């Protein structure tokens, strides 16, 4: 971390992560909209010819201060530069691609294959919980 970079996330513009497995690929975007964090889950459907299709699945909102608290509890700033190589002997698993723009332009990038930054699973599970608590319109 550079000398003048914050040790805590005090704002964010956009957070994106993609989780790919053998059967499902999903993307998650979290965007700051005034005093709310808008969370959207997308599924990626593989199509012939025209490329992949990205379809929104679920959406939730939470107060920005709640999202900032989660980002800091999970120490997301420490994830920057993380590259988790696939563990030897593990035959299957999920791949992660993560990027965030925080604190007025600071970027955080991480990736891994069944090897994720510390606290990523906690972060992902809390996002999943927020999405599952919202009644979705059919």
C-alpha cells in the first residue's frame, strides 16, 4: 500500500466479482447510489455464435454505511494483488475475479482458483444473504 493510500475504505464507486464453476458463472456488481449500495446478481448464459448473454437475476439494496462496514471487516484493501493459484490435488472448484474502485479512484484487484483472499468467503456469503432476503418479483 502506498504512503498516501487509506488504510480503510471510506467510499466506493463500483465493486465487481465473477465466480465461475463447472456449471454456473455469476457476476455481482455493487454500485454506490447516493446513500444506498445497489447489489445486482447476473447469470452468464453461454450461447452459440453471438457470445455469452448476461441476465440480471436478483437485486438488493443496503445502506452505504453497512456495505462500508462489511468491506472493512473483510479487509478488502488487503486483497489487492492477490493471485490464488489452484491448490495441488484439487480437481474441481470455483474461479474468482474481483475488482473494486474505492476511496475516489483507488483500485483493488484479486483473482484465484479455489484459493481466495482472506475473508472473501465471508464477504461473498454476506452478499448472498442480502440478495436472498429480498422478495423478488416474478
